[in-house]
């Protein structure tokens, strides 16, 4: 398996609190992605990065921000969590861009 | 709007029988097409992709997919299903000239012993 670690794997928090999810890779891949998975919606892209400090928005970026200060780490932040952000979040990486090649095992986030 | 559709939420197949999981797409340009599989509590795993060339693409775990340009379809197939093939399958498409892919909603495949 590719070296992708997501932390935490599970989190329960309250509406209005900030939340940060971390994705760490050991593959030295240039591209990193954050997706959310919801029943009936498949996977939807939140943000992606094409290099250190280079990020762009996906189709569901409202309420989320990201940062990438090192090749290996890609952080997803919910500044003020809402119940609609309850979801399973997946990080993915790609060496060449375009399609994600390897996924982490996900973070299950519940916002009460 | 560019989209990818998986018309079946669930497909049930008896072990040993051939299986097909359907995918159709509506995108501009010449698309790249992909299939991924997700096992419980795991991330997605890449199965196969079509870029150009032979319409029949072979992938991991004995799966293959057939690209049909006239029907804008990319169905996933396997000649003989295994119980261990039970999982959630996602079709995805990368529109021509785009650098991001669009996922379908997924099809849950149940292989019955």
C-alpha cells in the first residue's frame, strides 16, 4: 500500500468548533487531494494541491480551507464546523496529476 | 454539465457468474475513464483506466472495462465473480482538457455464494 496516513481516523465535535484533518504521505507525490464521501453523492473534490503552497478549489470548497507547507503534508481545516460537514473525508495523492492514484483510509467526522 | 452516471445502486451476482457494472458519461472532448473499488472502511483503490487505443482495458483482480464511444459507456466486467469482489465500485471520468476527475455515485456489488 502507498504511504498515506490520515489523522484522526474518527472525530466527533460540536457545531461552530474549528477542525483540522491531516494527510501525510511518504511517496513524495506532487499532487494531493481532499474529497468528501456522502451517500448518494459519490466522492466530491473539496480542494487540491499541485505543489508546496500551491492549492486550488474543488467543487465543494465552501467552508473549507487547506494548507500545504511541506510536500508530505496537506491539511484540511473547517473554520467553523456545521452539521452539513458531517462526512467521511479522504485524502488522495497522485504523481502526475489528473486522477488520484492512491487514497488514505479516510476520516469519519461527525458534527453534532 | 459534465457528468458520469452509474444507473444501478446495487448489483447482485451469483459467484462464478459473469458480472457487469454499468457506467455512462457526458463530457466534452475525448475523456479519460477510470474505475475504482472501495472495500469497507478503506479508501478507494485504482482498478483500471482508459486513455486511448484498444477499447477493452484490462485491470487489477481480473477486471476489465469496455469503452464504447457511440454509447458513451465504460462498463466494468469480470468473466467469473468471486465473493471477495463484493465492494463499492466507482466510475470516474476526466473530461478532455481538464485536470480533475468527476466520480459517479457508486454501485454496490454483492456476490452471492
